[in-house]
C-alpha cells in the first residue's frame, strides 16, 4: 500500500483506465469553513497532478455539469452517475437524491430509504446501481429505469454485511466496506459473498479500478496494487 493523502477525502471518481480523481478537504485557517483541492492520481506512474474544478465536474456529471453544479452547490459530497439514458442521478449520504435531465435540469427529487432507514452510496452497473443501508445490514441493487429495488443481499439480522458503509462496482463484481475494517466481495456471476480484504485500520471507502484500488482509511488514503 502506498499512502497518497493524509487529508479528509470527500470524493473519489474514475478518471481514466489507470487514474482517479481525488478531492481533498482543506480546512481554512481560523475558520470552520474549508476549501477543496482536486487532483488526478496516476496509478502506474504514481504521479499526482492538480485538476481544475470544471474537469472534475465534467467527469462526475457529464455534459450538463454547469447547470447541475448551480442547482446542487455542495456537489463534492454526493455520489453521482451518468445513467444509460444520459440522465444523471445524484445521492447524498443522508439518502436525499435527485435526477437531472440531459440538459442538467432537475426532473425528480426524493429520498432513498429501505424499511424507513437511510440508503446511501451509488455504484453504477449498466442499467442498475448498488447502494448500502447501514442500519439494515444490507446491500441493495436498484433498477435505474424505475428506481425500484431489484435485489437485496444481507439483512438486519444477518452477518453478511455488518454496518456496510460503502459499495463499488468493478469488472462485474461488487465490493462492500463493512464491519469497520473489512471489504467483502459479491460475485457478479452468482451473487455469493466472500471476505475480500481485512485491514487493521478502519476503512471508510474502497474504490476498485482493475488491478488498482483506492482505500480511504482512518489513517489516510492509500493506493493498493493487486490487493497488496
């Protein structure tokens, strides 16, 4: 593992085949406010380069990013995905969500809940997306065509996912941060669940990009190669 940041990370998104955008939260001196810094991490060269806000917004929200960023000024705190029909779905950690049309105008707003408990995170899989419900100990796959539950794995009385906090999708499989320091894997071919990684440190988010991954942990943010 190679540490790439000791700052508070508020967003990580795919940038290229071997790179990702990292958004760091930088507190302002003598103030409760903060600014953010956008960087691109190249996994192969290990270089970290500054990125403009516009380039970040375009990658996150697609061509309607100007209008979307006007409607939701706190755009770094949400998960977002450009859906199969080019609409954009954004979900905040409190479950509040919005769908934007191709021009970036808000066409729907609401809240994702499961058994009246908050659903968070957004990991796109074609015409579906994955989320987690920490209080219900489950991972949920939704259809992006109607926003209905398509599949649920785990449950409030099960030990499959204990307090899941984050989910990502890569190369057909799903990876879930849970139980404070674990990453568990859902096999995309048969939906069986197995332990994937165990850390000594608390893990907040795990993003997989092929043979590389970014792990946001309590001690810092790291790049992993071949799960090492």
